[in-house]
């Protein structure tokens, strides 16, 4: 399962999910913390991180 974590999710949670074997990307890690919600949705769809 793949996740795109936005600013409401802590990096600690992302680290835990990765440790559990999940493919997780956090917007902050990519310098996208100010990305508008509609662009987050577009990114998640494009990366198949949402169904």
C-alpha cells in the first residue's frame, strides 16, 4: 500500500509506517508543504497513492 502524507501527519508516523513496510512519501520531505489541497490530490492520483 502506498501513502502520500500531508502536513497533518507527523514525520514520526511516516517513519513508523516505513518501518512496517509501507511506501510512504511526506510532502515536507519533497519541499511541498505549502501545496494546495487540490494539487495534493492530483499528485496522489498521479503517483497511485490514492484509489
